[in-house]
């Protein structure tokens, strides 16, 4: 009967703990959750072609192309390579291959995240543009100042300007007709250059996030979850990861805001997106940027959408693959824009401002106040604190295991000391005879045993069970986090596995809670018996064991705090 009562008490305590931990999780974790997008865009035309009034841009293939590699000095110690592609004047000009003008426009290409070598990017795009009469240069990205932790976009812009200087001074290139082309991360750099250098003729911003890196990555993660058909609440991991203050761990560029530079940009600007780009807010981004620029006096902006194109404007797969073909008419349109951008400032555009051969659709809404309000939502507000608590809980549990031999050694020394003291007491007893000595010693040892360092009966097993389950569950969950972050961005994560994995972790957390409840009930019950009857052992005795269990419980608490943070107590 007593055992059955204990089981019911344990279950009641487990339920109470589960409810309390669930409620605390709302305080500890960020309050932000993903939302469906209500954004929409009306296309003015399904024809994506671009031309200024009264102008006829030259088609791709009009000229042969000359390619050469040059060296650009960034600092006294840092040099990069750049590939220059220029149109070759036809030997016998005709209607299809007209004479090159004395000065031709130019375009510098800036790469997206991670991409470094000019030999690996833009070979087809830059060649196509050069064949229409636009000199192009693709520089290497400077990598000695570029890491996943630290990126200085203003500094990167100034580095790219050294290559821009070279192109502006190139033979037959109009120094006031050189523009910029950038993709993805590069579009955070281009507006810096354009806002600082008025001679820049145009900007082509392809797959531009517009919002801060934190806001964009939050959007991308949620959108990837949707594409992978991961159901709620599994996708709530997004806000847990992206709304943290990065602190000294980095990345230190998470809250870089390109808006002030866009606001100062006066050049004609083309925004380009693919309808199969899963990482960009393809509707909200250009709308936000164009409004910002218009509010500051620059209405010379255009938007183009390409059906089935991914983040790199290639078709056939949502994943990045430079071997995939470019979207139809993409190279044609950006080349036409580069040719006509300067003329558009006086003539205007003959073609529509917003066009696309495919209708864009945006599933997730961009949460735009993460940088100012959302960082640190909840008590765990930074990556360093999250790392300390998450790893700290595991390390404390490991430490508690490593300290067990120390406890055993201390206990053995204590028992030897008890034995010696009991023998002295027995020898000094007035009843010290052969049998009396043994009886006295036994009585003394019995009294000392109640104060001996150690745990009461049943405590050790429960301590082991609770720590083992908690440790294993924490590892299971960390494995899920790693799998999710890597698998989602590569679009290789299996949605069924993710759901089963997370729900399995929730079951394990429930088991951990029951084991913790069982430990606490037994602990409290044992101490109550000890207070009622001094002959009963306390749950924990001895300074060393008390110190050990403090370390142990702190590890358990930190792990449970992490369970709360990741919302594994969802009810």
C-alpha cells in the first residue's frame, strides 16, 4: 500500500514539475514565433526585357570577348586577382556587329557568401555581358579578413573599390558609366559603394536580402522548414537559434543594417529574384528597398522575377549548383540594364518597372524588429550564455561521475577512522572484557554509521537513473540541433526523421521529469523519516557528499533549463 502511494505521489510531482517547467519555458525562451506572409506583388508584365526610352540594347553575342587576369593591390601586403572581360571591336563592323563607341560602360561583379575566387564565379554571366559591349571585372574576394565570425562589410566595400578604380581607368571604359552587380551577401556591400561614390552608374542587386543578416537567416530557416514540410512546433527551433545576441562568439555582423546606404543610393537599381529562391523574402525585400529609396528621392528602380530560378538565378534545382543553366533571359536583361542605365536617368524606361515570367510567392513573413526588440527574448538572451548553460550542464554531470572515486575514498577513510575510534572507546570501557569489548564497539559503530558520509538506501540508484537519462536526452537533443541546422540549409533534412527525432526527445524529457520527481520524492521522504527518527539515515550525509550533490543538481538544473529553452515541455 505504501509503495502504491509513493507511485501516485511521484506521478503527481512529475505532472506539477512538467507544468511548471512548461510555463517557465515561456519566460526563458524568445516569445517570437514564425508567421505566415501576407505580402503580394502585382506584375506589370510577363515580359522581362529591359530598355530605356528610345534605346535598343545590343543582344548577347554581338562582340567577341577578350579575357585577361590582372593583379589588384589592396594593401602593401595583400594582392588579389581579377578577371577582366572586354568586348573586342569588330574588324568589319556591320548592323549585327556595330562599331564600339569610344567609351563603353562597365560592371564590377561582387560575389555572395563564401565564394572567393574569380575563376569560380560569374564566368558565363560576365562573358555574356561583355559580349554586349560592357566591360566586366570579377575580382577575388579578400579572405584574410573574412570569417564566419567576423565580416566588416564597410571594409569589404573599400577593398572592392580598389578593383572598381582599375575598371574605371581601363582603356575605352567610361569612368562615369561603370556600375555594380552583386548577389546575396554582396548586396549588403554594393549600396555602401554606390552611396559613397556618385560616379557609379547603376546597381544590379540579385537575390538581395535587404533586411539584416539576422532577419534574413530567420526568414530562411522558417521558409526551409515549410518547404521540408516540417510541422509546428518543430519549426519553432528557428526563433530559439536566430533571436539570440551573438555576443563575442559571433557572427558580429548579424545586425548589419544596409538601409542607411540604400537610402543614400541615387543610381538606377535593378532588383532580381527567382521564384524558386527559398532563402530570400522575394516580395517584401524589393518592396521595402524601393520604398526606402523612393522616400529619399530615388524612384529609378526596377524589379524582375524569373520562373523556377533559385538563389543563383539558375533553374533545375533549388540548391546551388553552378553547372545548372541560367534562367531564360536573365543574362539578356541584366546586360540590357547595364547598357541603358545611364541613359535612363534622362530618358526614363520604356519597359515596365515590375515584371516577371513567373509569379513570386512568399510563405513566411519577415520579422523586422529582431535587431531592436527581439534579441535576447527570454532570460537566455545570448549565444555565450546559451553555450555556457548547455555545455555546462553536461560538464557538471560528467564531473559528478569523475568525483565518485573521490567520494568512495573519503568514505573508506571515514570508516577506518570510525573503526579506530570505536576500538579505543571499547578498550576504555569499564566493561572491557572479551565479549563486552565487542558489544561496546558495535554500539559505537552503529551510532557513528548513522552519521557516516554517503547516501541513504535507494538514493544512489535514483541519482544514477536521473543523471543517465538527463545526459542521454541532452545529447540526443544536441544531435537534433546539429542535424537540423546543417540539414535544413542544405535542404537534405528528412522531415519525417526530424519530427520523430524531436517527438522522441520530448518523450525522453518526460521520462527525465518522472525520474527527477522520483528522486525528489524519495529524497524528501527519507529526510522526513530522519527528522522523525534520528536512527534513520538522512538522504545525504557528509560534507563531501553534500558538495557532490550540489554539483550534480546544478548539472541537472542546467540541462532542464535547456529543455525549457528549447520548448521540450510543450503542453
